[in-house]
C-alpha cells in the first residue's frame, strides 16, 4: 500500500463548477500538508500548505485536513479554464531535518468553457 | 525574492552518454536542495537531497549521482545514461528550518535514445 493515495482522474468539469480533489494517507505521523499545481511541462507550484487538522482558505481555494480519517482535500470554487492542470498533494512528518515530502500521484483536472 | 533555475530545459542524449544537469537558487542562503524525477503520468520520485555543501544523501540506488559544490548549486550527473533515465527532472529548494514547503524549478526534460 502506498503511503499516499490520490485518484489520478482525469477529472473534467464545466467552468464555474466546484472541484473537490482528495488524498488519503496511511502514515499517522504526517502533520504538514501541501497542495501543488503543475501545468503541462512545467515544475510544480506550491498552492497551499496547512499544519495538522482544520481548514485554510486562499481566494477560490480551500484546503481541508481531517487527521482522524487520514484524508485531505482541496476545493476550488468557481473553477476557471486556467485551473486546468495536474494537482499533487504532498505531506511531511514534522521534525524531519531534511524535510522529506511524500507525494500523491497527482490528479489531472480539465475545466472546459 | 527567491528564484530557482535549471538548465538545460530539454535534452536528448544517446544511451551510454554522460549527463550533467545544473540547478541554482538565488535569494536564499543554506537551502535544502532536492532532485526529483517525474516519469510520464506518475508522481515525483525523490532522488537526492542535500542539507549543505558536500552533503548528499541518496534515496534510490541507481546510476545517477549528485554534487553540491557551492551553497546554492546542485548538480545531477551520470557517467552512462540508460533508457530508463528518461524523464522530467526537477530541482527544488526548501528552508529546512521548521518549515516543510519545497519550491520547484522549471525542470529538465531528458530523453535517452
């Protein structure tokens, strides 16, 4: 079993839809959670990061962590065609000196006009 | 602000040839540095990380090596490339000081023929 599981999709939604992207994990020591967006043939770009459980909002994006269920989500409101990309979740054990991240496989999202 | 550079952007090399990919970071001191490989349609595989000059740790045994000759320079090398070395190579940096976010460069697309 992989430490982090992410549905690869692809996910296709109409413009304006609410998108929900999810990851599950098995290592209960993970406490730092991140979401990256990767456009085709580009490096991943950090979107959001959260520590431990709870929600964090940034514009149209909301990151949610449920440690009891070992489940994290990224919600995109009012999705735009420019949101079309691969979304990667990543997580880390706190107190790791070199800050190793464990990544999901990524979900391919297409927002069509 | 911090900037990370990678070159070359694209590379086509024959099997058995040597490899040298370079990564430099600007605007920060003593960063943690990372090399990842991303195969088509797959997640990120951590290859090497470095917490300081001359300090390299390998995550996956293979015919690649890494070096850090200067604080903000990270080099990925191979003496003889294999077909399986094809992929998208990403360099990333992190502060490693109680925060776990990593910031990625634009990547190098390597095709071994």
